[in-house]
C-alpha cells in the first residue's frame, strides 16, 4: 500500500485535488469528512466538545453549530489546542479503521487539513501540498463558501505558513489558476510520480537513477531532512542515529542526484528487523549489496576507533527509495564499524577540505564518463581512489580531533 499525505491551507483546493486523484483510482480518506462523522449527535466527540466549549455550540436539533464552534475555537492558541486535543485522536482512530478495510495494494490518499501542524508528515512515504496564494484562498472562502472575511483570515492565520508546508512537501501543486489547470497538474503527478511509486513499491524494487553528475542543488539538504525524519519515524528506537551522508551532504559539490542516508543500528540483526517498516515507508531492501569494499587498515591515534580491514566489519544492509521523484540510497550500518565511521568522517572531511573535494569531483567525473550511466561501473571506477582517501581522511581526523 502506498499512503500519501495530502494537505494545504484552507481554501487551497485539497478537496478538488483529492477528487481528481479519486477518479484516477485512489482511495480517499478525507480528514474533514471524518472530522464531521466523529462529532455527529450522540457521539463521544460531540459530548466532549460541549463540555469544553459550552452547549451554545449546538443547533436546536442537537447537532453541531460549526460557525459557533469556530468562533470560540479559533480565537486563540489555547482554544484551538483544546479543539484539536478532542477531535484529532477520534479522527486518527477512525482513519486507521478505514485504511485497514481497503485492499493491501491500494493507493491511499489521506486528505488531512492539519497534517503539518500535527507533525504527521514523516508518517507518509509521499507528502503532497496543494498551494494557492493567501489572497486567492481568502476570496474563495468569502465568495464561494460565504465565510465572513474576519473568520476566513482567522482560519488562515491559525494554520501553518507556506514555509512550514514547503519544508515537508515532496510534491508542491500550485492551484492559483483555473480548475482545469489543477486537473492537468493532478494527472501529471498521478501518472509520473504516484503510479510509478506504487508500481515499484508493490514489486519491492527501488527507483533507478543513472550515474550522471549534476550541478549542486541547494535544496538537497532540505530534501534529505524530510527523508531523515521519515526514516527516524519508521525505525523508531531501533535507529541509534540517522544521517545525511555522501556527496549531496557536502555543500557545493556536484553529485549524482541521489540522496544517501545512513541508519546506524546496534547490529545487523536489528537491520533485518527494519525490512517491513522501511518498505512501508517507501524504501524496499535491495538484495545483492551486503557489504562495502573493505579499506586498508588505517588505525587512528584516537583509541576508540578500530579501523580494521576485516571484511566482516564492512557488512551492511542496503535499501533504496521506490519513489522515482527522489532516488535515495539507505545504508544500514552497525555502530562503530569502520564503514559506519567512515561515512560520517568522509562527509566532514570533504566539507572542511575544498581541495580534497575538488579532487574527488575530478575522480567522479572520470568514473561517470567511463561508466556510461551504469551505477555499478561508476562505483567500481571510484574505488581505487578511496583506498588512499581512507588513510588521508583518518589522518585529517587525528590532526583535527574529529569526532562522529
């Protein structure tokens, strides 16, 4: 199952986007619909709201007077938190019941108005944000929904900012134009991002990326942060740490457009426990890559590090992202083993030593040209340089007192 988190500011067009996804075949789990369901007359949700906000939030027939509730619940942060504390757990419980009832290979789009505010973004393999300018949203709320302008502005101000939404967005869909424009954008996202992602995930295969260098992308760190947060959530306590590593973690360095992330665990047995959680998060295990190439021994003067050339200490588990829009390598390595230590050291060494970074770029360019886009050949072509780089990196670590 591919679970997608869909959100955006009030009036941005979440419902219109999810309706198009539904026509494409997605199962829509609408947070607004569920939020209404859990506060119907006779529910524990409505009883809790009355207790918290008073019985003047009820209509004569005993149902919820939503404008009256909004006037109280959105007047300040404390009141809004009280509302969310009542409704969110009930919505979450009902959402889980719905998802458990659908086929296992479904594409489930969860329309969650406060996905960003509630910190739920890392729970999803893909987060789609629908965007419209604040003034566009305001006019929609006033003209199409008949909402008083003061209420509309209060609702917008109470939600996450555009910057906060961008921070969690894997896909950003601009809905500032016409409904037809949104439909076209939705189909593009569905056909070229969501369907290939779901296809790869159902077959437990990672998205392929050619071994070609591209100029440094200033958004790589932000993209990596989303991935790191997602992996931390998927791994929970079994991950000692999760780090952005590799060339995309070095500022200004040309690289393959592939984000490398390292999950540090206490043993390979723990790594094997992560197969299903990582698959659910969108990162299937890649069989056939069970170790890094052992480097020549380079024992550091820092006593706690044993930089052994024992191949058994260079083993790992390897996963990749099924998302074609964000190729990612996930290396799971054991805490304190030389490959785990070197991954952390290499990034810092490259960042601190621009001349070494420039040297490495030349090595990568030559390797990419020789490999012709084949990743395995590219990695193999770089390996001779790494044998000496390993010694040099640890000499730098000793000289600077580097710690992981």
